[in-house]
């Protein structure tokens, strides 16, 4: 067991909307990702979606609502709720989700989750 430096992990890639697994936690993937622009609207039928903003600011669009989420804040989207994260400027985020859950809610369109 050693500490995981999230800034160091985030420095290993420059792509956006490309989650990277940094740890495992009780059957969940702990991931870091960079947001910029808009992600497609999607939903997860069977699991909530966890977002912790590490740096920058994002907006979480829900059905008819938008919520700014700043560094140090987290946002949880309940299962079955259509949502879209977006960020004007690059935003660094920590995600936690059960292993095997596709980031788009659909395995056919999901990004791979490499481990770093």
C-alpha cells in the first residue's frame, strides 16, 4: 500500500473524457479524468454516478436543470437520471463507479478505462 498522487496520475495523459483507473475500492473503480467541452446526455439504469471536482469547474446538466460544481465539491447523479457533464475550461475530476459500468451507460459507446 502506498499513497496515490492524483496530480501525478492526471499529468500522465492529456485527453478529455478519457477516464483512467487509479485504484480499486470495494468493487469500484476509482478514476481520474479531464473534462472539457460537453459529454453526451446519457443515463445509468442501475447505478448512481459520482463526480468530485479536483480542479476547475464543471456544470452538471440534468433534465431541465444545470448545476455548477466547483473544485472541492461533489455531485451524485441518481441512477436512472439523464445527465451530461460539461466544462468550458479543462476540469479535473475523480470518479467512483462499480467495475464494468460503461461511462456512457452503453457498452457500445463507452470509453475504455486503462489503469495508470
